[in-house]
C-alpha cells in the first residue's frame, strides 16, 4: 500500500513506477530525483542518496525506441493502407507524435530504471578468479 504521494506507509521505499512518474527518490520518496526535465540530481536533499552513482545509460532511450518506434510504424502503415494520404500528411502526424511520445516518456523511463537499479542493488559485473 502506498499513500497519495507514492511512498510506502511508515517511510518505506516508493514503487519504481512512482519514482519515474513523480520524480521520487528511490530511498526516501522525496520528490527531488530530477534537477531538470530529464537530468538527474546529484544527490537527494532529504536522505543524501548519491544519485550520480547510478548509471542508467542508454537503457531508457533504447526501450523507448523499440516501443514507440513499433507503435509509430504500425500507425503509419495502418494510415497508409487505409486512406493513402500524401507523404506530407505522414510528416505532419508522425513527427510530432514521435517527439511528444519520446519527450513525455523519457523522464518516466529514466526514473523507473534508476529506481529498479536501486531496489535490485545493480552493480557492474565482476569476474571471480
């Protein structure tokens, strides 16, 4: 169960999805995960979690490329096969849809992936010898 701020009751960790949607710190639930639209803060002001130590890399962008690329491609093909509009109609529709989809969901995907890294204690792989 979570409260209306997305944090678990009694000060527990928020759900990873809430970290992405609301920009919550994955440790304490304070809303200071991001310092800009998609730029992470260096550190949580409430609990001191070193956010800069996490590396989500290009994972969110790769997931969004696959998911949104598939949706836009299917939509463009369906539109082409159903009404065969001129090429400029595709440009007017699919470029803004793609930009809005990427910009609207990249922050969510980055926050969600960082929260999953925190929850699962993800670290760089090491080879034991």
